[in-house]
C-alpha cells in the first residue's frame, strides 16, 4: 500500500506551524525537587489489569546534565492460573520531547512510550494483546497497530486512508484514540507480524511519537502432547509463528529454533528453520524411554521475540515375550521332511504394534548350517495369532559332526526396533548315507494318519494307503501340506483332510515323565524281558533308564499278559520282536530321543512289534529287505524314517495296524487330566 501524497503535505504544514509557535530552546529555569513520591503494587491481592503511573519529582541526577524525571509503571495480568506482575521504569530529561516528536517550551513534556506488549489467548481462535505504556507529558495518547507497516506508522488514522490490516486504529473514535494504560485489544490473528505505533499530544505546541514496536501475535506449538513407544516413526511438530505473507510479501529475518529440556530424549529434523513457512519439524524418539518438554524460540531480526508454550513428550519402551513351537528338540535326517515353526508374541503395553517376527538359523562356528528357514520373516499372523516359517533340511552334508545341531530363532520387531525379544528351539539333523530304493511303500490298517506336513507313499496300483479295519471302515489321513499315494488309492472311501492340527500342550517325554506317581518303584531293567521281582504299581510294571537303552538281543520279548511301562530319556534301540497277548497284555514305551528298530526284525504272518510307542525324535524302521509289521500306535514328534525296501514292491515294506486294545489298556495315571466342575447336592 502506498502512502497518499497529501499525508506528507499535512505533516509538513503541521511541522511548520509548530515551529512558528515554539521559541528556540535556550535554557529553562527548572527547580529540581528534593523529595520523590514512591508507590508499590502487590499482585497477590488481585489480578486485574490495573496500572499506575508514579510520577517522581524532577530531580538532579548529579551528572552535570540537569534534571531528570522517572516514570514507573506496574501492572498484573492473568496467564493460565498464575498472576504475573510486570514493571517498567522510564527515565527521560526534564522538559525533553520524545521519540520522533517535537520540542516545546513546557519542561514537563515527554512523549508516550511503549513498556510491554503481552500476548494471551483471545476469543474465536484469535490472540489478545495487553499493551502497557507511559503517557509521558501527553494529555492524549493514540496507538495504532496493523500488519501493514505503512498503516501502523500513520496510526491507522482513517483520515489518511490508513486502515489496511489495522486492529487498533485512531481517529473518528477508534479503539486506539485517547487511551490509557494498559490497553487490552482482542482480535489479532495467530502467526501474523504486527506493527505498533504510539504518539501523544501535550500542552499547546507539544506533540511527540514514541518508539515503534514490532511483535509476533502468537508463538504456539501444536500438538501440546506427544506420546511415543520406543522405535515409533517420527511425528510432525508445528510452531505457528508467522503467516505466509506480510503486506503481500514473504517475511524476512524470521527464524524458529526447536529446543528440549532435558536434552537428548528426542531428535529434531530440522533443528532450526529460517524464512520457510510453515515452521515444522519432525520429532522422533532418540532413547528407549524418558520424558521431556519441547518449545520453539522465534527470532525477528535475530532478536528473541517469543518463546512458545510447551509440548510434553513421553517415550515408553514396550516389552514382549515369544512362545516358539515346537519347543522341544526335533530330529531329522539330512534331506528329510521340513519342520513347521510357529511363534506367538505377547506385548506390554497391550495394543503395541508388532511389525514382524524374524526367523533365522544359527549353527556353531565351523559347522555347516544343516537347515534354512523360509520365509525369513512374517508380518501377518494367522487367525490363532501365530507367525510361521518352515525349516528346510539340507541334503548331502559333509561330516563332522553328526548330528548337526541348528538353532531356530524367532525375534520380534516392534516399532522399528529389532530383536526386542526372542526365543529359540533346537533342530538336529543326522548325517546318513543316501539309500536308493526302487519304489518301497507303506500302509496303515484301520488307523488314522496325522501330520502337519506331507504324507507320501507310492502305493502299489492295486492297493490302498489305509485298509479297512474289523469294523469295515478305513481311517483318515490328515495332512498339512500334501498327500501322495499314486499309483494306488487313499482308502475304500477316499476320506482325507487337508488341515493343520494344533495341540495346546506338547505331549512329549517330559510331559509323561511328569505324570509318574511319586510312589512308583522302578524295576531292574535287567528283568525287562521276564519281569522277575518287579513290583506292580497301579496294575503296571514300571522301568526307567537315563540315557540310551538297547533291548536284550533275544529272538523276541513276549510280555504275554504283563502290563509294562518303559521310560528311556535317550534313544531306544529295539533289537528283537516285541508282542503281547492281545486284549490282555500292554506295552508302552516313552522315549526322549529316537526309536531305532533293527533292520532284521520281521515276522512273516504276525506283527513284529506291538504296543504304544512315543518318541520326541524319529521312529526309524531300520534298513532291511524284510517287512516290518507294527500293531499298536506310534507318535513320532520328529518324524518317520522308513527304510525297508522289499524285493517285490507288490507288498508294503512297512505296515502299521491300529490296536484298540492297547489304547483301552493305556494307564489312567498317564492320561491327560481335565478338571470337571459339577454342582452336587448338599
């Protein structure tokens, strides 16, 4: 906005007129007083915006320059819930003019001066200014304020057409005409630079202007609170300071700096911004946990103009735990079936975002990694909350050692922080010679087959994978990935289920060992085949071996009507046939390692092994050219290693027949216990 030419003409006439009225200032007969008035003001009693101008007497300051007059201003204003006291003193020579004003013959004349401009929150999203000033020797004080510097220097007087951007204006009864301190005006726009001018009229011929002020109307930080979890991404912090345009041009010499107290809790990017609207920075957590407050300092022409309100920041570090299944040791032969691993994560505080679970394999230094995981991470859990991967077993590993031990590790990535928590499980891989078989196959009679992986048997074309039992129905193969029986069929009914099966508990060696009653006396393992002298507890003979057990090298072990329970913490190597009297006798083997059946064990017309067999490792049938027939149930948590290969592939090399009597004779003390609640009569 340009200044009207007639304004300069009016000012020139006014200046000439005043100079004609004022005689040259030569000397003044000023009587300096000896006593001065003194006032005090206590803000604790009230917090009204009251002011008082304390006029001290004109006194000699003893510096050889004559007399001075001191004006003192005291006031209070409310900020939040606190009452703030503000004071200012102005000392000027007696009889002087002020600022850009004129001179006059009145020795008491001084021009009005700004003391302070305090900002507070106004109405309707605006800012409110409390303007404190001294009236000096002026009888009338006028103030103008505008975002347009030209309008402000003309005191926003409509007589000069100077209302552009004005909030406080003079003339024609404006809100800046003939005002007293403090002047409180609402309606300033946040983030805008305003220019303030002050002038006064005193005795005839006395006119003067005080020093102009430039202020920012707000220095506000948003948001007022920021909460991070350790590793969270950055968030934007804004300091609303200067509007994009000041009288139609970009602002200059405006700088915003961001600070924190205490330091080092967060990182700013950038730390300082100059003349770039909007004034924003990215805030990201720099430590695992802590609290700090942020604010922005705003500088105009390298002078601190305002410090913002505070933004409170809190950084918390989540914790977590992982459950990895299978948790027990799994054993595979090189090139054997893969192993599925599942990890569930519990976080605190609840609701914390889990970015993903990473999976990896770790081997001892100098040993080959006998398995690899795929995928190496999972970002989306299944419906049961599990993150999954598959450990694939490597083929043709060069020894030593044997077996190869691989650690499967699952670790949680939370908020960008890796390995916040982790869990491991052990996988062992046996180095075994590769045996080339023509086309051996195996089958089941009457029972189900259950695995979370593949079922593969190249069944002879005229046969089925599962034959009917005495009840006239076959079992069902339940598999997690694939079922292969070609060229033969599945069963007489073709039933099968492609699904994953999960148990809430791991029914392994440790589980059953923990169920052994405390009053059980174990028999001498040397009497396993004959039972001589072995005590009976709960109707069963109990035997337990720490480490590996080789069964006696006999033609067979016939338990007959005996009921025998055997616990072996290591491997169980079976070197003879084992059978019982059907419907009466029972044999159960619980093995912490592998169950290895000698390749020469076979019976032409009867089962070679009877009973229930559970192993944490593999169930291996042993390499041989004769058929192995097992009547009972086998649970191998590590998997099956079927190594029989007959000369005539028209017959199954391994037969697994379900034995209902063995299930019915399973000891109750080793069964899974569930609590049943029922209301009973009083």
